[in-house]
């Protein structure tokens, strides 16, 4: 009798794979728009002026004519926040970022445009249109009387000079800077106000929680809804979606209130790594155990095969 | 009262009380299996192993899962996935096994249909098998509710809504099933109970029935040949192992079962570690939110074909078609009027075409069930659903005209 088993196996595998292809890759391809990444080139933004910035003059501008420190703290350079985060959020909608590491987190081209035209760089012009009397809470920098391109280059140079180096910027820092003032991440104990401390007294914890709620209320009014907790977003989305979404939220979700955050490609990678640490914490353990389990199972299958051969020797 | 003598050994002691030797013969060494079978006959063992994986991983998950709408999501995604040692492994094994078990069930089912293994005294094997399919479906659905993610919530909403019966507007029944107006705490707790107690009990009972149903008619074989099991067994026991048409279940066939299981487990653990996404829908990693309907709501892949029979019609007709699809497979032994018990390809053209077309049509329905019901997809889905119904109605007529081969 001819052995038909290879043919039968081929039929079973064929129909299983066709079904898999149709319900997984093909269906998801149809359901979800594919967005190509631009690798954080920010091609829509004007090119850098090419002027060499002077960090010392930048500091003068940041603390003086440009009035950045009127709203932003720069803790690293001895300029602490003037208000608690929930108070800041009540005033501005969201707590304006501390600029200590802005130079390391954000792309220079993005920063340069942001300083002059925040709603444009952030891609929220659909929300903030001066013609309709709706101004972005961040006031644009109109220049301090000199060459505005030079002044912007000075400010960016200053921010870059005080920021941590690329190696020192951890995935958690990248996330906290770029996402953490709007998004909580409760699996990492992160609130929009910062890491939730451990409290000795229930009363103190409740006081903190109330501040978080106040902050979130301001944020809700500012954004239209409370931005989601990102603990499990690494699993509920995927890294390609996250990458293109961070690069340009409008490309995946037209009209969203979420601004483009303007991080560099390297920082986006770190942000996603931090999201993976929260939502797929055991991935390294999974990868290493996988190899051992597969070896074990293959050995089991070989023994099973040999046993079958031995038992069946007498049956033919 | 039975007469007991002083036992000569532990085995003898047990024999007098439990008849272990006889039991071993009935269940294993003198449970005769035809030799003329292929690896598809090992799917039963593959299912047993997969069910065991589900049971064991489920027990571990049950130690940490919390059936509470406020904590269910975090107990799964934080406690089990992050805090518990190897909790992620148990969850991935459980999730992948729940999906793969249906792949094997479908292979097992279509094997049965192809070789006519529901005929000539094997009707109860088929019926008990289909009851197992229903029980597994209920088990899968109730389990899907437990992580309390977006898809849990909305699938629960959609499926329980089916019980309103369309124009019957039996909303009271839906509320009774949910224990609330919407899926909420009462809903979660009762589906938890169903998933971890009542349905597993039913499954265990049905597995017993399914095995029992197999014992008297014996396993079918590749040619549907009627075998005189007593004569062939005698031949085997007299030493003509090679000449006999039958073999022992253990160790003869079990060694082949284990070989297939070994290969299957390579595939299974590959999925668990490297390709688990198909079994763990990303949408369900967003916590349940009754105010935010997901853009696409679809069931897991194994329910898609029947979902697509529901979807292309108006509400009432869809529900009738859906109910038809749910019960029609059970009736197969009675709808097939043919005198033949042999592979579909040898029963004449009509049934051969029916079989392969049914298989392909169910794959098409499965694909259309997931794709958004727009444009050409909804047309294909509509035609496939009609074809499914027409084919089942035609089956008795096609098979009644079949010539004896």
C-alpha cells in the first residue's frame, strides 16, 4: 500500500495556512491603514537655518527676552518649577515641560519650529487657529530684536548644552519627558504628576491622589478626554503603529488632540522600549526560555519517533 | 458478596478489588485498533494533550485571576503577566491552546466527514463529538470574557444580544443572562463560574461519553472496511502480529499517537513563544470601556464562519441562519443517506464535490467573518452563507442518489 501520509499532511497544512493567512495578515492589512514611517525626518518642517548657536546667548534669551522660564522650569540649571503640577495644569491645560533635557529628547528641527510656531510644529493647528481667536497656550517666540534664526539657534544650543547625553537618557526618562505629562502608566507607578511615591500615611496618599485627579480634570478639559493609560499599549498596538503614531499622530488618527511630540528616532525607540518594559515585561525571559523548551520538545519528538519505529517493527 | 482471598501481591490485592488487569486490557492492551489508519487518527490524542495543557495552565491562572470588573484586567495583565513567576508562560500556553484546540477539532471533524466515520453504528461518536464542540465553544467564549478587555466586553455584549431573538425583542431574556442591563459584575462572575466549573465538568463528562461511544463500534479505518475485530484480535494474540488487521491501542497505536503528539508539540510551542499574536487579540489588551466601541468587533477565528452566516442577512433571517448553522453538523449522520462508508473521494463525484466545497466554503466564510462587511467582502460573505445553507439542504438528496461502491 502506498503511503499517503505526506499527501494528507500537505493538504492539512495547506488549508490551515490559507485560513491563517486570510484571518491574520490579510484581514489586518485590510482593517488597518498602513502608514509608512518617515524615520523621524520631519520633512514638513522648515530646514535648519545652519546658523551655529551660542549656548551662552541662548541662556540669556531663555531667561530673558524669550521669556521661556515664565512658564517652563529648568531644574538642571537651577530654575525650579514655580507651581505644583496640578496648579500648572489648571493654568495652562497641561503642565508645561521642564526643559532640562528637552535638547536631548526633541529633534533640533522640531524645537526650532516649535519655538517660533508651536501649533504648527505640534500639528494641532486644527485646534488652535489664531483667526478664530484660539491661541496655543505656548506663546510663539517673535524674536528679541536681532536675527531670529540666530536667536532660535542659540536657544536650541543652550537646551542641548544642558541636556543629558544620548547614552544617559534612559527609556523611562524618554517616556516621562515625551509622554508622561499627559499619559499615566500605572503598571510603572507613573502618574501625570510624576512617579507616585510610597506614603506612610493614608492621608498623605489621598492628598496626592486628589492632586492627580485635579491635574487630570484640567487635562480632560484641555484635551477633550483623558489621554489613555499606556501600560499595555505595547500589546494593544504594535511597535510599528506606535512608531508611526509618535512620529505623527494625525497620520493614524486624523483630528486627534494629541500633539506631535517631535522626538528624535533614537528617543522614539527608547519610548517604545519603555512601553515594552511595562506591557511585555518578560519578553527577554520568553526569548531565552523558548530556546530551551524547543530543544526539549524536539528531543521528546525524536524519542517518540524512535519508540514508534521500534513498536511498529513487528506490526508490518 | 464476592469472595476475597488473602492477596499474594499488591497487584493481586488490587485485582480482587478493582480488576486492574481486566481494566488494563479493556482500555489499552486489548482495545483493538485497525492498522489501516493514518496520522489523522491521532488527533484524538492530540486533543487530549491540548485539553490537559488547558486544564493545567488554567489551574495555575485560577490561583491569581480575580473575577471582579475593577481588578480582572490588572490581575491578568499585571499580576499574572508581570508579578507571578512564569505567569506569562501559563497565560500564553492557555491562550494559544484555546485557539489551537479548535484547529485540531476542525481537522478531527473534517477527518470524520471525509472517511464517513459517523456512519454504521458510529452515530453516537459523531453526536457526542459535536456536543463536545458546543461545550468547547461555550468554554472558549466564557473564557474570553475573563480578562475584561475591550473585546471581552464587546463580544459579550454582541453575543448575549443574540438572545433577544431579533424581532421577538426578548430583552428580558438578555438581561436575565447578563444579570444586568449591560455586561457588568454579575455577568463577569457568572461567566467565570461557567468557565472554571460548570462547562469543564460537562466537557469531562462528554469526553467520557465520546470515548465510550467509540468502544463498541470501534475506530473507523482509511477504507471504511468492516473488520471482524474478534477474529483479527485472535490472530494477533496467536502471534501473527504482522498478518492481523488490528493492533493494540497500547503500546502499538499509542506509540504512533505519541509520535504525532511530539511533532504537534513542536508546532504548539513554536506558536506559544514566537507567534502567539493570532490567539491573543491586541484589542483585548485595552481595558473594557462601555463608552468606547472598538472600530472592528469580531470573534476569535474559530467562530468566524458561523458569525458570517449571521451577518449578511437582516436580523431575523440572520438569526435563523445562525441557529441552522449551529445545529446542522450534529444531524450529519441522519442527513447522509448514502449506503457507503468510505472516503469522500471514492463515494462518487457528487459527495466528493460536496465535501471539498464545504471545506473551502467554510474557509471563505471564516475569512469574510473577520473582514469588514463592506463592498465585495459582504457580497462574497452573502453568497457563501447561502451556499452553506443550500449545500446542507441538498445533502440528503445528493447522498440518497449515491450508488453503492
